[in-house]
C-alpha cells in the first residue's frame, strides 16, 4: 500500500504517500511521449523530435505534470483503500518531491468527517411539555393584538406625561473642538421608553406643544462609541405635537379588523395560534434534549477546525448584517471582532456538533430529501418577495442556494425521525 494514514486531534489526518522509482519512471515516460506527440520543433517532423530533446526542452512542463500525475495516483489509492473516509477539506500538501532512489513522496494534511458512536434513541427521555392553552394566555395575546391596532391621537392643552408620543425637532451641541452638532427634524419618540435618554425624558415631563426644553447628557467614559465617550451633549428640544395612545376595545369590532365576524372567532384563532407556538416550542425542547442525549460522549473541543471556523464566521456575518440594517458600516465600527469571535465560539461548536450528528443519522437512516418541504419553503419566500415560486427557485439555483435549502429540509426531517424513534409525537 503506497500510503499511510496518521490520525491527529480534531479529526485531522496526515497522509504520507510513497511511489516506487519504477512507477515514477513509467509515469514520466508516458508524459514525455504525450508531449512528444504534440511537439513541433525546428528540424523535425511533427511529433518526431528525439525524447532526449523533449526532456530537455520541456523539463519544467514535464516536472509539473509529473507531480500532478503522481499526486493523483496517491489520492486514488487512498480513496480506493479508505472507502469510509469522508473529506471535509481539500488536502494541504506539506511536502512533495523525489528521494535519492528516484521514488516519489507526498505528505498532506486534511480534515475528515467524524463517525460518532451514538447512543440508542429509545434510551432518551423526552421532557414533558404541556400544550394546554389557558384563558389568560389567550387574553394576553388579545392584548397584543389590541396594542397593534392602537392609534396615536393628538392631545389639546395637556402637559406631557410618560407614555405620550412626542414629535419634536432636536438639536445637540457636543462639547470639544471639531465636534459637529447633532440635528434631527420631526423626531418621534415615546416619553419614558428605553430608547430615550433619561435626561431628555425628565426635561419633557410637563411640556406642552410649542414649548422648548433643554437637557444635558454626559456619556460614560467607557461608552461603546469612542467618539462620544466622556463627552457632554446639550440638547435643545422644540416640542411640536403631543399624542396619546388610544386602544380599541376588545370586542367584535376588533375581530372585524382581522377579517373575522365576532370576538369569539378571534379568540378561537388566537387559541389555535398559541397552541401551534407551544407545539413548536415542544419540538425545539425535544430536539435539544435528544441532541444532548446523542452528544453525551462528543467532545466539543475535538471538532474539525474548519467547521468551527466557518460557524464562527457565520455568526459574525449575521452580526455585521444587523449592523448594516441599523445604518452602521461594520468596517468603520469600533468593534473588537476577535473578542466577538471568542464569545461566539462555544455556541458555534454546539451548532457544529449538532449538525454532524444530524448528518450522520441522515446517512445512516438513508432519509430522502423531502422536496415538498423544499418547495413549501421556496413558495413562502416567493410570496414574501412577490415573485412566482418557479422564478424564485430558479434564482436560488443560480445562486447555489438551493442545496442549502435542501440540506436544511433534510436536517428537519432527521429531527422528526429522531422524535418519532424516541416515542414522541411528530406533527
């Protein structure tokens, strides 16, 4: 066997390959003959130049092609002899060359997929999760719907109190040389809400439409925004209007706003929505419990580094995307990305372990990819985007995202099968 496998930590494998001198000579001769058959050299008919001249004239090309041919021979032997070896990364060649006796050597590192010894799912215990929906839970959801249907009504000759909506023009002078003032026209905020500075809230209490109020705020020295850390801002607030929230009654009229006839019909719909949410919560609780059971003997510190690295990067990319949505350029933000990566790593490792286990079960159980689930997901996305499902599916395929959706659908099917085998109810 012209190779040797050496296993290292984190499912890394070193491959040491050797090919005898006669194999090297055979491959080199074949390459020379191939180049000779295509070569046009002065003084010789096409393909008839002496091999010695071909070896001298095309020495670099021969060496490059020979290295590639011999490397492929080693990989072919490895793949043929290690049928259960599933590569996670492309081989990284650390050493490649020829020894004094003319033999070929190759040393490369790669990562392979773990093959875990998983405990029996029938030994797992599914936590009890109640699906009962109480009247108080329905009332709480109705209150949320009532809040969604609330309107802001202008108030006349009233002083501002907590909970009122203020429409105002803001001006802020920031102390320090070279600091540009802050201006915002037609700002809208609710007095007493978390997003409003305490100093501004206090300054506005008792104000009326048409009043001008002032507030002073000093930012802490360790503020996350270094440009304002330790600085003082003096706000001028020109109050334009005050509005109070008006909540609709929880009655038949509220139900009609949701396309129903009576409050009782709305309560029934809300009850069904709460029950569905509880079923989803139960499924996630069972999923976590079963994966914890299956991964009891999996060392989260012994995972393929490339998968952990990719999972951490996905987490940081989501954070960067959220920053963009909030109007912040991640490249200009004063963020310690290394610190955030370190904080994201534990959950990334858990996600990697979960995925490896689910993929191993999918292979063991030979579960098919549920295309109906893939199409349902695509149809839902297409409806949100306002495009035909077939067009959206073609776009996903062109962007190489269709396989990601199929993979997610497959893992969802594995979770369903896990719950079924553990004795749980699958929707």
